[in-house]
């Protein structure tokens, strides 16, 4: 068993667990409830860990890295009012029209 990802945020670790399971990779959470030990133990040692079988490690690592990669959305121009909209927005702030597909 190898740790493919660890973070202080259990929510992020759980989301990545769901992503891996969606790809058919069996995984486990380790240290899920160890946060109560912080103070007596170093904080980083108490972080939740996402673990996979050794045979799945390379593929799991690739999937996790891909999921965590920032994917910048290109800016777009509203078809209705010609307003320039930043890429992270799906609706025009000026007229409310949705981003074209």
C-alpha cells in the first residue's frame, strides 16, 4: 500500500478518493480521524492520506495530478452584448446570457 496523496483538508482527500474509485482504483483513507492527535504529534503526521495498492500507484498518481492541475478556461465574448468575460464565468455579468458551448 502506498500513499498517493495527503493534505490537511479531509474534504479534498475524500474528493480525490471518489475520483480514483470512479476510475476503478481501489483506495483507502488513512489517518482519517487522527486530527485529534495534533499537538501531541506533528500536524503533518496527522493529515489524512489517500492510499492505493502498489500495482495501482502510477496510474493513481497520474489521475490525482491531472485532477489537481489548474485548467485555465479561455476568456470569451458574449454573443448577445459583446461583453468580454473572464474564462471562469459561465454567464455574462452584463446581460445574463450563458457561455456558448
